[in-house]
């Protein structure tokens, strides 16, 4: 039976995408796991795999088409020998996009999984996740099968047609009736309408810039973050003279290996160490609970054309400065070409935004939900200071502002964390211990 291939949701925040390139042609046979197309999401260009075998009967969306909504049919897959449905003919749609994960029933008391993309992301479902092809879902539905009880033999453990054809349905569990949904609250005013703004500036020369997926996502997530997260701010200055001297010595010794550490590398390491020293600050907001993470997964904002990414350096507390430097350079380079995979920019419990290289002395960053905090880093400047012996001197001083989610971290805890960051930066050799 002919099956529609639907535009997949390749990231939690994706609502539409651009079908950048087809890698198959009409009439071509495809196998499970074969790459069908390249799709541009709101964050990256990603490959889209086939999850069933068959023949590409018809391509419905031409390559280069933008604004294709998730779950829109993009092609029709037919079985060998099957007649291709005429254009516009009714074709049984796939039950879900091939990439979609279906949550299994969570264990009692299980905490929701936390994760975020740039400026926040949609919440991830709780419990184990089951991947299945559209055809497998349809057969399972017709036979009354529970997909969570079937082991998949397809790519990455996906359930395919062969897995469900021989399976037998299990007894249906008794499901309690869902409570009636609460009445929706009226939405808060979102500012002047498009029509009102256009009318205001109708007689002034201007250029309209259409929002792409990334810019739309940034606008939506940051508006949500600023409106729903109770931010408060803690500010500190840190003297960098010891760090600058230590960095110069390390870079001289690492020159033969082609390694050059940046001040940002030390800041990442200092935050990773501080999250371990003050573990209660290594936490995220999960709706009705707080999740305290064990590893220091530090996200770092990277400016790209039209927006920014926050790739995540996982287990940063365990990595050497040179390893963090190499990983950060790789992530930043691929972020600028939108080649990051979702798992590389989702998650983390804490973020860093460094505008010091642009000469910004200090600023307040918006928290990237569900993170508990974000550190805004300014430029290191020569300033007059009072030295330890009471005399006046000159030191390189850097301003830092910690934006904190008060639901996750209280003032005293945030102060302890920021002190731990300052201690690590002013005693940089301690980060090598």
C-alpha cells in the first residue's frame, strides 16, 4: 500500500523546514537506513533517513522549497509492483513522521527528562522512547499491538514492518479516564500587531526582513524565558593578571603541539569546576521539580549569521584545558555552518555568554531554559585597584554577571557559585588539579 513520507520534526523546536536537497529520484528503490534528503531545520542542515523499504513513487515537495510544515507529505513510497497513485489521489498517511519518538508509559514517580536548545526548547517526554516507521505504526495499530513491547531491528533500534508482522497483540491495559482539561487562560498581550506597526511606518523608507526558522525560535523562546523565569542578577569582578601570566606560560609550552588556549577556555573550565564545588547550583527547572545534574555540562553561546547557538561541552569538569579548547573550536566552527547535530546543542545545566571580545564591559544575559543560570562575561580591562598591601596599582579586571532562575537557585547559593568561579580564575593552577 502506498505510504506518504512526512516532513519530520528533526529538532524539538522545529515547526517547519526547508527541503534543501533530494538524494533519491522518482522510481528509485530505497532501503531502510538510506539517506533520502537533506533538510534545513531552524538550527542545522540534517540528513533524513528512510525507515522502510520501497520505491519512491512520487516526490511531492521540490528541493529548495522552504516553509514546509512538519507532518506535511513530501513524497509517496510504494511497494514493488504497486501502481503509483495519481497526483491528488488519496493516500493513506503515515501515522507519524519517521523520526518521531513515541514515549512509553513512565514509571511511577519518574522525573521528566530535561533538555534545551538555543534559548530553550520544547520539553522532552518522560520515560523510554520507542522509534518506529510509519508503516510499522499502521500495522501495529491495525493489529492492536503495543509498540513499547516490541524490539526493533531497524537502524538505531527502530521498529520496522518485519518486527510487527509476526507479533501478537497483548491484552489491552485498563486506562483511567483523563480529567477534563482546565480552562485555558487568556494569552498575555504580545505588543502591537504586525498591521499596526506596518501602518505606523508606512510613510518611512524601510526594508522588511522575513524571519527564518532560527530567528522565529529565538524570538519565541527568549520571550517565553523572560516572561516566565524569575530572573535575578549577581555581579562580580575578577582580576585576571595571574591567569594571563599562567596562560602565556602554558601556551608557550603547548606551542609545539599547535595548541593555543584562550581566556574563554579558562572560563569554561572555571565554571565546570565551580558546578562541582557547589553541586546544588548544577541544576535545571523541570516544571514541577528541580533536576540536579552530576556532570558539568556547560553550554557556550556562539554567534552565527542570523542568530546564535549554544553548543554543550559535556563532562567539562573531566576534560583538560587543551581538550576543551579543541572541542570548543570544533563546535563553534560547525555551528557557524549549521552542521551541529541536535544532541550537540541541547541539554546542559548552565551557559556562558562572552561578549568581552566585542569590547562590552558588562551586560545581563537571558537564561536559556531549563538552565538554572547563565554567566555573562565582559571584557578584561586595565583598571586602578587597591593592592594587598594597601597601595594603589593597576590590574586587568573582568566583569561578570550571573543571571539566576530564582526557582532553582537562591541568592546565597548563587553567590557561593560565583565565588567559586572567581576563585578558580584568580588561582588558575587549581584547575589543573
